[in-house]
C-alpha cells in the first residue's frame, strides 16, 4: 500500500510517481530515470532533506527540508507540502493517501493554500486530482475569490476554466 512507503520517486516529466520503502532503492530508481527525477522523503523531520533530485548525473539535495511529518496526519502533511511550494512534495503526499480536499485546522482548503501562495503548478495538480473548486474557506471565500484578491490573474483563469 502506498501509505506504507516512505520515499516517492517522481519521473522527470512528472507523469509518474511511485513509492518505495527504502532510501537506497529510491535513489537507484531516480538515477535510472535520469536528469530531473525527484525523490520525496515523506517522513523527513525538521532540518533533514525532504527532496532530492538527479542533477548532472548526481543525486543531490534539492533545497527543501522536512518538518515533523506524520505528526498530524497525511492531510496536514499535504497542506504543509503546499506551503513548501514544490509540486512533487504535494504529489507524494497525495500518492501516499492524502485528500486533495484536505483542510487546515481553521478550515482552509488545500486549494486555497496553493492559490494564496501563487503555486500555479500545484493548483493545476490539485484540480486534476478532483479538488473542489467551489469549496469555501472559513471566511466564506472560494479559491477564485482568493486568486482575484491577491492579483493572481493566471491562477484565476485556471480556476475559471475548472468551473469556478
């Protein structure tokens, strides 16, 4: 089961993501994929690497550290991944079983976090996975209203095309 996996390997083009339990196996799989492949450690703790990438034939730290993952559950981890701002992290937690309609403790939907952070690629991913474009946050705002309030015209257009 995906929730049993710790490491998630994302293909360079982003079309595939799959989990493995062991670090060395994930590293070998990423190196086999080649340039641009990513590995997300879904149990990375604070101050430890969460994201590694194949660059120049080497397996290197991609600049994203962990947090106390697993402490509050997969849905909260998905939202924290959105805050980090890299779509591969979000994809990994979704592949592990997180709900794309997850909400933070105050009721803020995952989609709103992506919109608020200006994370176009994450917005597109969440929508493709069935995020509720009509969901409202604790202030009664939809993601489209948040996009317009923040001047995120490109994201507003994506949300409109998705039926907002």
